[in-house]
């Protein structure tokens, strides 16, 4: 089995692109196959080398590593479509020789008018075939006049294209609804429709999972490959992703680029566990390693209905990933600013205390600031301290230091006739300026007796 991901470097890689890449990667990995990366950069006006580099970094970060493609030269190089024009020209010549394609001189304005008229009549927009009947002499006259034609593939009205979609099942398309389509642009470059199909065949791609917005492209590409006698991959068209509001996923309703997820501190293992389940069903509703995600990935579990992006679920898998981090990974993840704040002899204690209480590096830095630098005191915290009252902190100072926090809080509760939240909440506010956080026993180890004494004293003064 060989699968592929073939992005155009015209923008940042977002959730939808990453999911397509991941599904193809997991399918190949689970079948001990090959995952191929191909850069479809024939759109000269919009393709950018920097964006191609960025998307490859994003794939590497996510753990979606290709076995064939840029940087890993295989038997089907080059893997940049902008470098494959000579190959496409060979196959254009074969189509021309068999009179399966013809030059089209229609302008964008003429084509737009045709589509407008067809839509107004309730007809599906398709090319009307204006240039199909041009004689060789008429074509030459237009060429001599300097007109630059596109090249269109002719589709007979009685053609029927049937294929079995790995997700959607049997698909049937009629030639009269497809129309003649462009396979070469006026500047001579290959259209997506053409080069995508040719490269899949020549590179030995057996299975192509892609978004269902490509479903109507598939019959056209099958026609091209059939005309040239080239092998046709199995196609599977995966459902689109909707935002929380039920509309197509976008920046407005939750979409983030992979770069933005990385910069926010999401862990690649978390993103992988989430995306693998976004439109694909796993019986195992628990944390899975990359190998397990691949082992249990099957096309029969790909959903036909649109998947819905849920940031709550994404945060769930982030929590699962954070809880699995070893100490060395944790310190690399939280970064130098946090490392600089935490004393060397307390780094293990900080890791053990903070890891269960955070999702992102910025939260670790906040706790490092709270414990070892400046503790913020909001108006809400001040109100909580004053609600506890002066007598509370006077008794706390009287009982401190204690051998451990369990003994201390028990004696404090007994002395003040308090239980549960009434004991612990004022202490947490006084020691951290936060309503939630690590266990108080961990704070004892991190702050030490003297710092705790000072913070209790400050809380008492604020109650005056």
C-alpha cells in the first residue's frame, strides 16, 4: 500500500489539512505501507517556498513522517510538481495525438457568462463546448493572432464513470454533467486535475484519502488515467470538519493552524490523538500511542457525516499528553523562562506538583512566578482573604510552623471549628493568590517554612 499527502504551499497548514495527512499516514503505517509527500506547487502566482518549508516542519512536529518525498529521494523524484513539467508534456502529447483534448480560446469573461446563464436556467454549470468544433485552420488562425489557449479534455455526454469510494460507497457520474474540463492552463502549466492524477499513477499511489470537496474531481481524473492507460488509485473522500456552530470550520469558529497549536504549547501526541478521532471511530476510547492509532485505523470506520471540531476534546487529549510527560520532556516543554525561576534543588518537586495542574507552558511559568518571584493579588483574592477574617490568619500564624500540612490544617480546623473548603480556600489564596492549584502539601515543600510564614503574615495585614 502507498498513500500520499500532496498539499499546495499557498497557506498555513490547518486542522483539515493535518487530518488528511494524518489519516493517510496512519493507513499506510498500519498496513506496513509507504506514506508519500508531494508538493503541488504548479500555481506559480500563489505557491511560496517558505510555506512549503513550513508545512514540512509542521508534519515533522506532528510526527507524520514521510518515507518518500522531499528530502528523502526515492525512485519517483522529483516530488515538487513545478519540477515535473517535462513529464506532463509527454502525456499531453499522447492525449493530443489521440485527439482526446483540444485547445480552448474562451476568455474568463465568456466562461463566467456561460456559467451565469446556465445557473439562471437551473442547469449545472459546465463548459458548453464552444471551442470543441473548431477546425485545424480556425485553431491556427487564433494561434497566429497571439491567443493562448487552455487545453480541455473532451468528455462524451454518454460517458459513465463508476467507482467504489472507500468512505461513501458506490459513486456514479454522468459525462453530460461533467463537461469538458481544463487539463493545461494557458501559460502551459499543468492544472491540478491533470498533474495530481498523473503523479499518483506514476508514483505508485494505491490509496488516496482526501476531503470530500474533491469528490467531483475524481471522475475527471479517472477519465484521464483511463485514456492514458495508467493505474487508478482507490479513492476515499473524508467528511468535512464543522465548527462548534455547525458551519464549516474557520478562524471564526475555532480553526487554528498547526503552527498556532504548536506555539500555544499543544503537544503533538495530543493533537495526533485528537485528529485521529475527528471523523474516524476508535473502539478504544483511551490514550493510544502512534503505533496503536495506526494499528486500529481502518477505512470502514471513517464517518460519512461531517465531523465537528470540539476544543473541549482537544484539551482533554492535551491533559492526557501532559500527564504522560517525563521530567526531561517537561522542562524542555515549559522553556527557559520557567527553568530560570525554579531553583535547581526544587525542580523535581516543582515538576511533581505542577504537572497535574497545567495544560500549557505559560501556566507553568505563572506558577513559577507565584512560588519563586511575585505573587499576584487580585481584588477577588483580597476579598476572599478578608472574608476569612483576621482571626483565621492569627491562628494560622500561631500554629505555624508545623511538621506537615496535614497536621497543620487539622489543628487549624479544630481550633476555628472549620471544615473542608472553609479551611483550605483561605490558605490557598494566602499562599498562591489562586483559587485552585497544586496540593497544599506540595506547596509546603516548594515554598518552605519561612516563605509560608511571610505570606500568612501578609494575609493577616491585608485583613486589618
